C-alpha cells in the first residue's frame, strides 16, 4: 500500500461530486454541485452533458487543490448514474443533443413494439435485462430517429453513458465504457466480450458509434495534464449501483445491498454464475478484471429519494426532507392510506412503464402525516416485492446492507427491517458508491492488491432488527398488494 490519494468523480442524477480519499478510505475533501433537471415533455428527463462535464471538472479541480495538488493523487475513479445516454461529435467533442436520463420514458412505444414482436425473451436471455425504456439501447435509437444532427454526423457520432463521456473529456478522446455500464445498454451479452451484432441490428445502433468495452479496474487511460495538472491514471470505472455493492463489501456470492438515492437498487453478488431470472429481475455485470467477470442479480425501484423531493417541492406537504421522519413518527400507522409511488412507472418485478402514482384510502381523518407515512412505507413494500422475487430466483436475502441518502433516515431503516423481517445493516459512512469507486481505482493502480484487500476502506455498521408483530406486517402487506391489484 502506498500513501497515494484517490480522486473519485461521483456522477449522480441530481448532482456531481468530487471526493479525495486516503488509502484507508478516509474522505479528505468533498466538493458537490447540483445538476439542472430538464423536463421538456411529460415522461422526458434530460441533462446538459456540457454542464455535467464543466461542473465535474470544477469540483475535481477544487478538491485536488485542497489536498495539496495533483502530485498527491495516485489514481482516479469514476462512478455514474447508469443508462443515461450522451451523444457527441467525435471531431468537436460537443454534444449533439441533451443527455437522455435513465428515468426518461420516451421510448416506451418502441419497447412495446419490440415486446409485441416477440423479442423480449431472447433479449433477456442474452443481456439479463427486460425490454424497458430504462435501458440505453432504445435511447440511442431514439436519438438516431429524432435528432437530424446525430444522423448527419455519420462515423463522427459517438454514443456513451456518463462515465464514457467523462473519460472522453478527461483524456482528450479515449472512447471506452466499462463492462458494468456496458451491461446496462441492452447491447452487450452478459458473457460477451464486446457488443453483440444481433442486438445492434435489433436496436438499430451502429457499432462504429459505440465505445470499446474495458475492465472496471486496471489502467484505463490518463488525464490530460492540462486539466488537473498531471497525467493522473484513470483506473476505476463502474456504474453507481455496482460501485455501491463493492463499497458495501458485498464481494462474496449471496451478499446483498440496497442503495436508496433518487431511485432504489438492490444487488446480490452472484459470483461467476450468469444470473438468470424467471421473476422479472435483472442480470448485470458487477465488475470485471482481466476480462473475468463477476455478476449480480438486481432489482430496480425507480422512485425513492425523488418521492421525498416530490412531496416537498410539488405537493408542499413537507418543508424539508428531514421533516418526513418527524411526520412518520407523529402517527401510529398510515390511517388506512395507500401510496403507490409510480411517478416514473413501476420497476422490478412489475415492469409497468405506463403505471402512474396512486393515493387511496383518504378520509376526513386523513392528515398530511398519514400521507407522508404511507409514502415512506411504500419503500419497504417495494423492497418486500423484490425480496420475494429474489428468493424465488434462488437468491434469498439473509441480511440487507443499506446506503444512500435515504438510508440515513432511522425510521425508514427500521421499517425495512420490520417489513422484510431481516437484520438491516447501515454503515457509518453511507456514501458507499464513491467508496466503491475508490476501491476499484486503488486496486487498478496497485494501492491495494485486490478488492478483498481494499475492504480496509470501510466503516463500522449499525444493525436494525425486526420488531414488528407478524399480524401487523401481514396487514400492511395485504393493503399494499390489494392496492396494486386494484389501482395499477
């Protein structure tokens, strides 16, 4: 182990951050800036790719200066919002349209057409993914069909997810995507070394526009010295949920984490076993080193932290995010209120892209506290749906390790333990996504010998244990299931 520091660029949906870690996992300096959300039409979500780059670079420069300059940085890792698609001109390096964000639903008609034509089973068998607007392939096709400037570029057109875009900008033209992000495009077979020709033909995307698929850790490239003051090695890349799984030290088959950010994502390490789900879960690449892959089984919930933001900014029933916990504790139960938070459709295991949100069971006795509590309860119920699907696919949870901004809410952590009837573990540092990227980057340049060795980068955990009576749990689950049956 060296004394070198690790710079991590953590590209979220609502903000970008740069963090400098010491080799032992201590976060030394952090800079964060918000990202503008664009909603040009119902169901559309976009980002300005240049804004992502400029604000990320500004954050990186600030923390590099704070730590004492680029000479102290031994490695750079990137973790990113997955499935979001950037399209740019290889010659100018400029985006040809706004980035289409993972939450965006504009390709639902194309996805429905693919399903109606009988392609879903074959696509899922190859990629581990169901056909849904969530994934990148249909977003790329939409750009080609609807952005004349993209079609006119011909071989100059470049597609990439957010880590690919940032590596291009950092290196001055290296076009790569790590295997974890590439596995989310629906254009890569889970056991394929590169893009699948049959999938490219199905989705109508040219191989020439796509990046080279590379390992998640190892020497990937070097930063342009003009940007950060040195040719810093880029040695770790991973989608945010894969990075969080590594940051939670879920390195052995069967270990499971749940990250509660804008959405909520549960991943179980499947080792070298290709994940095959018959219960609408996803198979994905967890990490890759020297071409050898570790896989994960995944369940995705589209609305988690964004629900609290919606309650605050759109409904106005809370003034701050922290007030949600106060209100949930202010009433003994939900008062019969059901809240299905399908604000961006329903993810796994339901996969209903056209589903809309539901609030039912309102009476004159309903208070805003009941509504907020029911909204927060919906998170545990969606996780319970996933728990059943994972168990049916042979990946039953023994414990659940949680992280992300919402996990700091003690009420939510306890409610998860109660509804799942499992121990729920939360690390002292809940920002495990960036930590996982630091672990990957550290291994990539030899600061740590292996990911297992890098587990020294971590923190103590608090455990929440189930305290709910079986009858109370069954009553709540029954209300949720009836609500889904009747309203969704």
